[in-house]
């Protein structure tokens, strides 16, 4: 089987939620005339299920907040799906249980223009649908420390494509930046906005430690309101007593600060040790990054009772064949 087409989990056939029902993954297929395929008319989420081996349970991190962001995206793109955030959470728990993964997973909901219409740019006329898949998912960035470059691509502006939601089409921007960075031998791109301020990574928010405070670009600089970003902002204040500042950040500030790290569901919290071939401080992950990373890794796998309300635990249903 092709490596990027997972449809089995051990002996177990993976299922998808598709057209209102749970079906074997191989049956969840759309037509080549599907509108979203041609125009990127979809919004999606990336949610992590973190496997806790000792407890034999999957912990889904901040699922509700992900679905609230998906629903905000549906509103902007006139994607009419017949589910509330709570119903989407219930559908997800059911599918995760059923797929029976016993490893870290990525949960990928997608609300999309399902109309089989090739030439129509009027969102209000196009039928929508919702689908959901879960797949095993390990270390997204493939490394624990990052060497980044500043991308020659600029982050789209909110008045070009809304930047507060995860629309499929906007990821052309992210992919151009990520591809450029990785083809040039870097791990990830730091993308500036139209004004030349730091916006974010290709799929992560950016943080900087400087002057004893934690800084991150404000949402006005077209950063996605990341759920991990919000988690980090809360933890830095509540657990490390750090002052946090959301403001515009210049590229050269990143060169000269004490620590840089990226945050994202896929990327977790990952230190940046080099940017544009300049070491960040001494080129080693810094103490704030590591303290936040440790807190975060315990929380997402359900090991910190104080933050258990951020996790939804699911016990996999194992089917013996
Ligand atoms: N920015 C972009 C462009 C992203 O795709 C992501 C991943 N969703 C993030 C930031 C981080 O967001 P989150 O923490 O919600 O995963």
C-alpha cells in the first residue's frame, strides 16, 4: 500500500465519517468535479489525539476550540454544515473509538464545497458537506530543533484571504514557503506579512523570549489564532509567571533575542536554534522553551490534572479479526 494512503490500523480497517455516516475509508471518495478540489473552497482542522500508553487511552487536545474555529471558517466561506461544535466533538469521539488507534493520531475534519460544479464562483449557490478522517501521526517536523529561514513569500493579508481561519486555499501560501525553505536545506520558514513584520511559520505560530518576556506577533499581523499559541500564552503566565506581549515583531529582533520557538498542533512546541544562518543566542534550546515544552507534553497526554479539562479521553475499541 502507498505510504501516504493509510486505510488500515494494524489488522483493523480504518473508517471515515463521510456524507453523514461512518464508512470504510476506501469508500469515502468524491467526484473529480467536486468544487473544493478545483478552488480550495474548504476549511479544515488539524487536531491531535495523543496516546497515553500507561492508561491505554487517547487524549484529544482542545477539540472543542478546534471545532469552534472550523465553524468560524464555515461562516466566512458560507459552508453550511448541519452540525454544532458539540455534535462535531461527538462524531469525532465515536470515530476515534472505532478506529481503535493505539498511537498518536491526527484528526482531520474538513468542511467543503461538495457541489459537483466546475464553473461557479458564487459560494451561496454551492452545496457543502463535512468529512472526517483519523490517521497515525508522529513527529511532523522530523526534528526536535529547527533551523529556519525567512521566506521570500509574504503571508497573505486578511483582506486577500481571511487569515483567522484555516481555509484550504490559503495553504498554497504556506506550501510555497515551506517548499522553498526545505528545498534550500532549512527545516521551516518564518513568513513576514505585507508590512515586513514577522507573521508566523508555514504551519506554526512564532514566539520569542526577549527582555525576560514572551513575545508573539499579534493577530493583526495576520497570524492564525493558533490553539497551541493560546495554550502557550496561558501557560507562560500561569505556570512560569512570565509577562506575555502580543505585538508586531521585526525580523532582526528574532536574530538578537534570547529564544525562539514555534507552536502548532502538528509541530508541538519546537525550539528554533538558527535563523538565516545566525544562531539564536548560543544556538541551544533555551530554558523558557524547554519549560513550556515539558508542561505542554505532560498536558496533552492527560498527565497534568490541572489541565485535564483541555483533554477528551477516548478508549479505543479494538476489533479482533
Ligand atoms: N499557523 C498556521 C498557518 C497553521 O496551519 C497552524 C496549524 N493549525 C498554526 C499556525 C498553529 O495553529 P494550532 O496551534 O491551532 O495548530
